[in-house]
């Protein structure tokens, strides 16, 4: 039987070296202080993100650069596959499913816009990922399909065909992809949790804790969305949320949906489970920050705290792999946010407030 040290010694050293080379706060601050999008991109020339500057100088199209960022993020997972095996490899592939589902969602949205809403989609179709991830997803065939049944048939060798078929009638009847997309997300998390359950005891504990925090984040974001944009009963909401959260059980999620102060609930979690973050939250609450932004900050700080716990603990677990992917995702989100803010000439203070 392979020991944890033998299993993770090499990948642990490799990923810790990569984590040490993540974009510094100083670089991000320089980008925020830049006077234009072009200046912000120049700052990235000496980083792994220099391709963004190359693409923008050639095309003037920031969205093409973002598509390249997405490909690079996916390649992080594919690259790691060379150094892992067995149940750890299965977990990485389960994580990759998220990107495949996003790719499928984007293709189906374009089909929906073209066929149902009668909109022009030629430009938007340029920015849909077409590279294979796990399964063959015929993006252009989906976009140009005549109906959802045709899309389901095109996906018959994938686990997504049955999900499309099951929800197709609801999509047409309600004129919305809402429940279909929720079903795809549920498939992702169910598969991810199921895969994590097959890990060794130590790996399973770390993986389920991180995945649980991620599920908390998704459920809170959904609850905010349901409350703001959809007229759903509490019973309907409880059928849509994802099981398996780490800090937010059914009772707290019910309270979050019916409450007018979700931040109070999250502060309660902080005081109970993350007392070290209390000072940070107090300083942020003193700022003139919107509830939505404050909630995002709280959830991000909880996730960072969990990653720091893993990185400072026993080094030979799957936690190092999960931590690396999450930190890279956060880094990419921040870079994209700054570049888009520069493109739309948003002030430095507003950018700092969002980040």
C-alpha cells in the first residue's frame, strides 16, 4: 500500500513551489494603480499572465484573453494529472467536471438565445471554449441545434444527456434555463462529494471540509440570487440547495433565506468556528460596504483560512492539491476583475472596494 509520504511528497513540493510564485499583492496593487487597461497589461508581461498582453496587443479583444485564461486554468488540472494516480486522480477529474459543465452551459445558453429568444449570437459564439476536457461536447452542434432533444442525443455518450432530457420540458414550459443549470450544478457537486468519499480517511477529511466550504459559498450565492430575482417559496429553495455544506446546515440556510440580515448569520459562524477572523470582519463592517460585497469577503476569508490551515498542517494529503487549485482560481478572478475594471474606467477606490 502506498504511504501518504510516497503518494504526495513530490506533488507537495511541486505545488508549494508554485504557490510561492503566485502573483503578489504588490503586482495586483500596481495593476489597480495603472492609468489604463494597456498599462495594467504591461505589468503582467513579467508574469505567467503575459499572454493576456500579447493577445490584447494583437486583437484589442480582452474577451479572447479571458478565453485563453480559462484554457490555462484547465491546463493546470491536466498538468497535475501527470503526477498523481488512483483516487487522487479521480478527484482532480471530478473537479475538472465543473469546467466542462460551464462549457456546456455556455453552449446551451447560445442555443437558447438563438432558437428561443431569436437573438443574434455570432459574436458571443467566438468566446465559447471548444477544447475537449473529459467528454466530447460538440459545442457548435449544440449551439445550432433545433431543439433540446437534439442536444440530448448529441450528448448521449456523456452523463449530461439524461439531465438535458429530464429538464427539457421544464425549460420550454417556463422559458428559462434556470432549473436545468441548477440540475447540472447538483450533478457536479454530487459527483465531487461521492468521489471524495472514496479517498483515504485523512484525505477524505480534508477534501470534504474544503468541498463543504465551497458548497456553503455556492448555497449562499444562490440564496441571494433566489431572494433577489426569483419568487420562490422556502420549500422550493430547500429542494434546490446543495447538500454537504460544512458550516451551513439546513436550519441556517432556511434562516438565511427568510432573514433580512445574512451577514449576521455569517458573523455567528465566524465567532463560533473562526474566531481569528473576528477582527478582520469588524474592520470591514465599519466600511461603507454593500451587504453582497461584505458576504463575498466573509466567504472568501473563510476559504482562505481553511487553505492556510491545510498548508500549515500535515503536508502529505490531497489538501495541497485542492489548496493550489483554489488559490489559482482566486488569483485569476482578481486579475480578470481588475482588467475589466480598467477597460470600463472604474476608479481605483471602487476596484479596491470590490477586491
